[in-house]
């Protein structure tokens, strides 16, 4: 069976990525990092990778990860944007992120939550 790698690559690049708002929740202290992204699977992989390497830009989150370990964290999706064609607009993601910041106003957030990832 022959596999056309170039065709598979083209198809992968044309496939839209789910966009929305993600979270990294510290289940031991309740703090949360949230942010908007046009590629939910990609950002969740990147965040875990940065934390494992010790290079995440949110120093408080990195310190908690280092001291509590990966088992203290849950990675997930808070909300998805339905995509018509192409990528969702930056303004749509900004508004969705702002709505989640307001919804979680009583939740302790990591500092990078206000900036996105």
C-alpha cells in the first residue's frame, strides 16, 4: 500500500484547528491559567512541553509545576469557537477570552491569564 505523504501533508495543513479558550488548572491550590488560541491542541501541547522543560513564561505557574509536579495540573478546553472558513478572527478570540476572565473573576488566576498565551 502506497502512502502519498505530500497529499497527507497538504490535507493536514488545510484542516482547520479548533480555536477557543484553554485552561491549565492547578487542582491543589485552585489557580488557573486561561488564554485564547486559534489552535487548541497545539497550545495545550506547547504549554505542557514548556512546563516540562522549565521554560514557561509565567514564573508562578512554573514554580507551582516544579514544586507540585505534573499530577497537580489539568489541561483542558473551556470554550470553542465555531469556524466558518479559515481561522477565527482575533477579535472573536479576544472577546471570548474576556468573557472567561469575567466568568472566573472569583478564581485565582496566574498572571499570564490576562495576556493569553
